[in-house]
C-alpha cells in the first residue's frame, strides 16, 4: 500500500484568504490587526509552552505551526488592507515570515530544553517555576515576533521597489 505524500512546503506557503477590505487608513488597520494577532500568538504559544518535560518538547512543532498560521493570516490581512493582496505570492509570504522564524525556532528549542534540564537538576520549587517562566517567555516572544513580521509586511506592501522585484 502506498503512503500518502504530504508536501509540507505547500502547507507552509499556502496563501490564506483575507476578507479585510481595502482600508482608507491602512497603517491604522495594520496596527489593529497586528495587536490582535500578537495577543492571539502570545496566548497560543504560552499555552503550548506550559507543559513541562517531554510533553513540553513535543509541543514545539505544533506551537511553531500555529504561530506560522496566525502570522500568515496577518500578512495576508495587511496586504488586503493596503489593497495589495494581488502582490502576495508564496515567495513574499515566506520572506515576511522567515525573516524572523529562525530565531523563533531556536528560542523554542532553548526554552524547552532548559526546562527539561531544570526539572532534572533543580529543587522542587525552582522546577515548578521554570514552566511558568518559560510559558511567559514563549508567549512574549511570539508577540514580539508577530510585531516584527507585521513590520516587515507593512514595509513590503508600501515599498514599490520590493513589489516590482517580486513580480519580475
């Protein structure tokens, strides 16, 4: 029996639909969209980072995937608010997202790895504090990263040179 082939690059680079209309004040709309997405990303990341031990390590990939989807939707919504949804390609979406994703992956691995080590080598009180601090740190960084993705997207959709390079 042949196994189904899952193309992860299609999943990652799928351009989300946006129902956001073109805005008369796209900067304000982008700011509002960014704040909502950053809060959502922080809550998702903090929730998934809360479990300690092996469960915490196993939630790394779902955390990254969930944040990626939130940020992808944000990029699409910002493009729509600026009236530039037609300029959003897989390449431009990846560019907006990946400028900061490497740091997010490293952060997740480091925080979760430290929590596992701390649980094994620390006193009971200290080891119970680490998951809470780790979850807060993951949530805060997810919000920060979401703001950075939004800044990149806003710059992309307001810079005609970037868009013309994208379409050549």
